């Protein structure tokens, strides 16, 4: 049996199940999760949060504030070497972070971002598994790469962002 036939049989046999219960083998040829790209934290005060990570936590690579008007946020990245922390603060009146901060006055973890080698294949596979994307197509994210968010109700209560990183 060819790899393609095995893959199609695997998709058919698991197509009715939810992602957290499928038991899909990690060697699936369709796509695979990569490394943890970043953990995003919504913050009510970007200056205070940046100072905390730089001065208290002693992170030596804290970026300057970058406005991302197309996403309704300002960002600061704290580079930890093996991953990053993304600080998020509302930008503009329609910011998705404003609603999060209205419910969580002190801020908190907003989402996790995981690299994938092919975002379109990941989206197609996850849709077959019943995992909803928050957009029909990927958008260009803060790093200039395609990203998509997955519905937290389908991901164990966690807002998951996938970011494409081709080898």
C-alpha cells in the first residue's frame, strides 16, 4: 500500500472524531507540529510588562514596541533563545485583545503559537478532524509569515495559533 493510500485510509478512519481523541500517529505524512514558537501574554500596560521581563526577569533580548494595526495590537517580543514570549496590548478600538483584557484586568496568557511546515495542509487535516479555524484562510502575522488561529473549544480550552515555517 502506498503512503498516499495509507494516508487516505487514515483520514477516512478518523474523520468523525475530535482532535483530542483521535490517536493519530505522530508519523502521519500529512503534516506535523513543529516547535513552540511563542506564548502570547495580553498586558494592560506594555511599558510595565516590558520592564518586568527585562529588569526583573533579566531577559536580555526584549524588542521595542511594534504597532500591528492590521491585527489590532502592539507587540513586544521577549526572545528566550529556545522560544519567545509575545506581549500583546490593544491597538485601536477594534482590538481583539481589548475584550480579553476587559475580562482579565491584570492580563494573562492569551494563546500559544506552534510552528507547522505547511499551514494549508494543517488546516485541511484539522478541519477533517473537526477542529475549527477562526478564519477561512491564513493571514500574515507579526513575523511576516502565514498564521491561523484554532478555536479554543476544539483545542482543550486553549487558543492555538499555527505559524508556517517551511524548511
